[in-house]
C-alpha cells in the first residue's frame, strides 16, 4: 500500500508549485501549479519520484478532476539556452501560477528560491515530500513531461528519450556522440556544447 502525505495539511487557496526537467540535456522544463480542494481528498499524494509510473498516471487524472485549479507551465529549449536553466524554470513557474483560473492567496514553491510572482510566495525545501499541493504539482509536471518525451522519442529515434527522458545517461551521451544533437537539445548545457565545439 502506497502511503501518501496527510491530506489534512491542505490549506485553503494555497497553490503548490514544482518543476521537472532542470537536469536533462534536451526538451522543455515543465512546471505545474495546483490548488487542492480541502473537501476533496486525494489519497497517496507524494513526491512524484517516490511513486510508480502507474500510480503517477492514476493520480494525474484524479488531481485534474478534484483540484480547485491547476495549470501546467513550461519554458522551451530556446528560452533555457537564452536565459539559463534557473531563470527559465522561474519563467515556467510564473506561467503556471498566472494560468490558474483561481488566484491563490499564497504560492508554495518547491526548493530554496522563489520566482517573482503577483501573489505572495514562500520556498519549501523538499516540499514535494512535505506539502500535498506541491506533491500534486510534481505529479502533474512529471507525467506531462514524461509523455512529451515519449512523443519526442518517436520524432527523434535512436536517442532513447522515452527511457531516460533526456537525462545525461550513458546511453544518451553515447547517442549524442554518434548522432549529434537534435533541435531539442539544450546548446547551453556542457555535454551538448562540448560536442558542438568539437564538431
């Protein structure tokens, strides 16, 4: 039985915000903002990394059905290369919070820093394992990005994107050396930049 976070911790009109995809060598950084409904419990919420893929997929649908509001934001590869990964992540978080159809009274951000937002915000270190709304955001962001990487795998075969999701695994690095970077690879990231400089 997968134990989750205590749903009684859910506070009214507090958005949880999290990101997925800061470390990969390719693809967008994806964020989500979620305002949970204290009256509609979701069992088993937890840091998305602690859940099986099947559990995340099930919770993805349940969160979207039961949350008071949710929005997925993103920053594209070009924005990551232009701004740097931290600023691109903050931009994607801003987009997710601004996209909520209900304005939260507070946004809790997973991590130790907050983007500039139109609403009050506070960072929560390892928040995806402590705050149900951040856990819900981590699940929406991860499932969304994983699905996209599976689609990009079909578009750019040979890199194994569906498996490693763009992270710098040995398989990915070997494919990069053999095939070269695709348009979705982040030129500002060291392994990709080194290949371009060598080539």
